[in-house]
């Protein structure tokens, strides 16, 4: 598709949203994992955050009931500040009143704590687990940064350079998917796993960016396997209830990224 002059409309991405979770004496004995899994579960977050979406999908996959504590945009609740005094950011998982922070760490915690419920989110082999963590870090540290740079780019030359960087990242993830999936629907094989959640949590914002820029960032002609994976991910029963609707998210983005009036 030819480059258009309106790609990468300037959006203020410095907003915090981008920078911005017993036993009774006569009861049967519980295993260590059962004891860990008991206790009330709450998740502090916001519906539009891709990082909050990660633990929500993981909890759904593990069939763990939880209370979603919605943060008000532009403010931080006392509970959030108390639960995550270091970074003061969402998501925060509260399990039996104990806080766990950082989205990918929360997903691993959920996988380990409810190991007997639902499919394993991390591969069983050590090398495959290492690769899943490697690509999850790449997604957050490189791929997502390229997506943000796409939004900030000014001038045709800068936009073209950012597009080239982003498409290079897509090509790397296309190959990673082929290697990890081994011909199956997800990075994790037959079921959604850790790496699927890491990348899939950005798909709603990717669509909104494509709408704003009038440019296809995930192109079936260039990354066919990744595009099929995205369809499978978005239509999974554990994902659909927590995947933000594109139109609703686009309206939300317009409000939070609106340039202040001079």
C-alpha cells in the first residue's frame, strides 16, 4: 500500500495512560498449591489498558473468579498507591490481600498459582519457556516502542523510517510464531499462552492506530500467519469478554490524546 501523507497523525503519547493487580481442623488436607490458590482475588485496572488485559485473559483461561476494581482515568486510588507504592501503576493483582504487580509477572503468578486449572500458560520445556519470555520482553521493549514512535512521527521521512522499523518487528514476530506454534493456532500451541497474551493485549490499540493513521500495520500479505493468529486470539472465549471494542476504544483515545487548546 502506498504511503499516504496522513499516516501517523500526531498524537500526544506522553499521557500517563501509555506510560501509562484455611483450613478447618476437620476439613480435608490441602496441597500447597491448593492453599496458595485459595483466597479472594481482585484486579486493580482500567478497561482500556492493554497491560490490564493480560491478567484478565489469564484469569479467564484459568476460570478464576475475580473482582475487577476499575480505576478512574486521570487519578490513582488510595488502594492502588498502597498496593503498588513503587511504580504506582496498574495492573495490580490482589490475592488474599497480597499485591502482585507488573502485567507479565502477574500472568506467570496466575499460571503457577492455579496450575491445576485450565491449560498451562508457559511451555513445559525450559528452552521454550525461555523463548516465550524473550519474545514477550521484545514485544514490550521494542515492538510496542515502535508502535508509539509511529504515533509520534513527524514528516514523511520519519514516518517511513518508523514504518520500516515496525514492519521489521512484525516480520520477526511472524517467524517467531511459526517456530513457536509448530503449525498450531497459537504461539503456545493448541491453547492461548503467555506469549499470546503478551502480544494479543495490544491488538485493540493496534486497530485504533490503524484507523487513526489510515494505514495497515498488520498486513496479511506480509505476515499471513500472524494475521491468522490474531483472528484466533480475538475470537477465543477467554479473550472476547475483555477485548475493548474498536469503536469505543477509538472514542476513548480521541478524548485522552486530544491536544490541549491554545
